[in-house]
């Protein structure tokens, strides 16, 4: 993929700090500012790989935030 297209990708990655499938360290190195400058990595404590199941409320809040639909309370 051309670099100019990579720069336009906005992407949130949520993973648990206890994931044995993909480590936070690996993801942090993979999502470098040079490769994906608009990507963010959120490491969720007390969770393994399935954030959407293990921490569903937090997952839904992060997805809503990313989509610009967070609730103003």
C-alpha cells in the first residue's frame, strides 16, 4: 500500500495487556508514527485478547469515542 494511503488510515486498536496472541509491545512497534501516524493503541488492563467480551462496556465506549458518538454526560 502506498505510504500516502497509510497516512490517511485512522485506526484504533484495543488489546488486553494480558493477551498471549499479540503482545502490546509488538503492537506498539508495529504501529509506529512513520507507518500509521493516525493509528492509536489502547492497552486494556485486566484483560487478555478479547476486549470486546472481557471488558464489553469499555470496548463499546472506545468504539463510540472513535466513531465520534461518545455521550456527553
